[in-house]
C-alpha cells in the first residue's frame, strides 16, 4: 500500500508514501549524493524502487493489484522493475524511457503486478501499467495508489487498492494552484498516511527548484529532514 503524487506549478514536486510491512519486505532508505531512494532486497539483489535523483528523475513502483498478463512471445521486452531502478540511478533518461516504451513491451516482474509513475524535472509524467497500457499526462498533476488506472474495475472496495487515499489526494491536487509548495505536498502525504501492519514507513517530497528531498520516517511529519543533492 503506497501513494505517489506529482504536481507541476512554479515548482515541480514529487511525493511518495511507502506503506510496507517490514516482516514481509526487506527495505532500507538509501541516501547518496546522486539519488535518494528506497531499496528493496530480493534474494541477493537490492532494487531501487521509489526515489528521485539529482537530475529530477522520479520513479516509483507501487504494487498495482491488477491482472497478471502473459509475457508476449517473441517481443522485445523491458521489465518495469529494472526500468524503474535504472531510471532512478540515472542510467536511463526520460528520453530513454520514451524510446523504450515505443520500441519494446514493458512487462511485470514474474508473478507480480506493478505500475510506475515516471516524472522528470520539467514536470512531464508517464504512467506505465504492464498489460493495461501507458499514459502521458496532459494534466499538471498525477496520483497513483494500488489499483490500475488504465482500466475500469467492477469493484474498488478491496482495502489494499487504497481508493480512499487516491480520491483524497486527487481532490486536493485537482483544486491546487501553481503555488502548490513542498509544505502542501507533505500535507497531502500526511493526510493519506497509514497505520498498523502496513503503516507508512518513509515519506518524501522532492522539489525541483531546491533540488532537495524533504522526508520523514514512520509517519512522523513533525520531524522533517532534508537531503540536498550535490
């Protein structure tokens, strides 16, 4: 259970709440001079899953709770988790991602359904949902939680979908102005934070204008820390 937000105004802002059960996932916060990210370790490999780099490249990988589609036979393919990792690390540019989605089929990691909100420092947003499609946003805002957005579901009551979180964040961003700030973005994340087993462990907001990340741990929005890129 997670929530991602994006907003383009006088600043370009990206925000994320990591809602995760530490008993299920081995995760850590990674602070580098070039990027800020959550790393999740599977087997012996740590993947960058939710983060941003000093070039303003924002990537994330919420669980989608969607349909598991078969991998197309014979098609050139790119796994969404690897694409997202390389984008946060700066190995891929936004233009690389645009080329990849034109030339290949983006697929899920085995036995999972993930999606990704990809953004750049200019406030261009892409939504990648393997099996469902790709969206390039014309709006100056975006929200993603844990259900597919590029299809219509018959029922949104599954608590893991986070439809209430999505609707609350969307309503705020729909009514936001170009003056939407870091403080406003942190307030959105605070309003949709989770408690309990799948509680919010890491929250962060990236500001393009400051080239810095404002973050807090365990839903404590009274203790905001700052990570500045060199």
